[in-house]
C-alpha cells in the first residue's frame, strides 16, 4: 500500500521530530543539572566529613592515651589495694570505664564517618562519569538537532523543488501542446489559406490563358506572384519564431537587434539595445541560450509588466557574458509564486545548464531588472 503525504503533513512530521529531539535534549540537560547540584552538595558533605574524621582521629588518639594512662593507674591501684581507700579505687575504676566507653563510641562514630566518606567518594566518581556522559549527550543531541534541522529543511526544500520541477515539466508539456495548437492555427490560417488561394488563382490563370487577352494573363500572373510572395513571407515568419535563421547565419547580436526591431514594430513601446565589449560570434549553445533568455524576458515584459520601455544590455568580456533586460513596468512581488513564475523557472533551468547565475530585482511599482551572468572563456 502506498501512503501519500501532503506537503503540510510532511512539514508537521518534520516539526514534531525536531520538537521531540529538542525536548529530549532539554530533559537530559535538566537531569544533568540535577546531577551537578547533587555533586556539589556531596562534595561539600565530603569535605565536612573529612574534617570531622581528622578531628575524631586526633581526639581518639588523645582519648586512647588517657585510657592507657588510667588502665595503668587502675592496675597499680588493684595491685596495691591496701594503700588506697575504697572511694579512690572506685573513682579510678569509674574514670577508666567512662574513658573506655567514650573511646569505643568515638571509634564507632569514626568508623561510620569513614564509611560515609567512602560511600560519598564512590558516589562522586559515579556522578562524575554520569555528568560527563550527560554533557557529552547534550552536546551530541544539540549537534544532531542542528544537523537534522538543516538536513530535514534541505529534504523539504528538495521535495518542494521536486514538486516545482514536476509542475514545471507538466507546464512544459502543456506549453508544447499550446505551441503546437498555435502553430497549427497559424499554418492553417496563414500559409495553408494562402496556398489554397494560389491554387485557385492558378486555375483562374489557366482559364485566362485559354480564353483571355495577354493583358489579362499578365495581370493574373502578377496577382499570383504577389500571393506566392506573401505566402513565402508568412512561412518565413513562422520559421523565424521557431528558430531565427539569422542566429545561425549572422550570430547573436544581429539577431537580437532584428528581434527587438520587430518588437518595436508590433508593440507600442520604446525598445533600446546596448552592447558592451567586442561584437563577435559565440559558441552556438551560448548564442541560442542567451537569445532564448532575452526572448523569454522580453515576452514576460510584454505580457505582464504593462511597461512602455525595455532596455536590453549585453556585455561580452573575456571570461564572462552578462545579459540584462530592464523594464519600467509595474513589477511584481518575487515571493508570490503564480502560474507566470514557470517562465522564470525555465529561465533558471537554462542558466543553470550554463553554470551561470540569474538575479531578479523587482518590486511592486518599481519595474523589473533581469540580470544573467554566465562564465565564458573566449577562444
């Protein structure tokens, strides 16, 4: 079963994945911070315990010396019992017993402190490892988040680009079919009708030759010749629109001049062509590409801009070709995509094939400047 996702659903999935990664990173960071607080608390407790252990050791040693002294005293009293009163013996015994009890308690407390100290030291070692791993994990998740954010954005852009190219491909097919219809109509309404008229005039001429006077024959021949000439002009016009013969015969610059002259004749606008650099023939693919780019840009101006003036600038340098088409029309918002943008997509595709760059400077009410830069090594 094939699952199809809309662009909006895919964007939501990408957003959810990034949100989960970012949330997990924050949770790991919070856990790490809690571990750091516990580490600091245990470190303070360890320092306090170490200090107490030292104090217990010092006091214990001192108390142990006292116990030893009183034991000796008790042994002396016990050995020579007759020299001491019962009260003196009792006091020595009680003092020795109390000191021993205190020493046992102190040694036991010291033992507990040592045990707690060892436990904290082990816990701190484990916490150090956990904190290092946590910090490393947070850093890695941040890197992963950034990479995935960039990669998923790139993936989304690629999908959008693929959709755009698919739509562009469909638009090309549609344009090709429309162009075929237009060409079919032009041939039907132009050369086909004219040739039918020529055929009709030839029948009339045949009749006039048989029945009419020499003057009538001459008149019909002249009319037939005019019909043939008009038909030939129409056929040449259609061929020129398909691919200007001058492009192969004369080169790019004369063809651009001729094309712009025709624009001036057919449309009520001022058209100016400015040439920089040395006028010369270019490689065929560059001549065709630049002419079609200029043609597409100029047709966009005529169809959409409501401009009264077009400037076409061509600069031929040793290592670069620059083509600019400038109009004083109403401009447009480049962020808003429409059906008309497929012409611009086609221009970008053609420029990319030449490893060039296409820039569009425009705005509503500001006119439009199309700039095309193409690397080119002169031979």
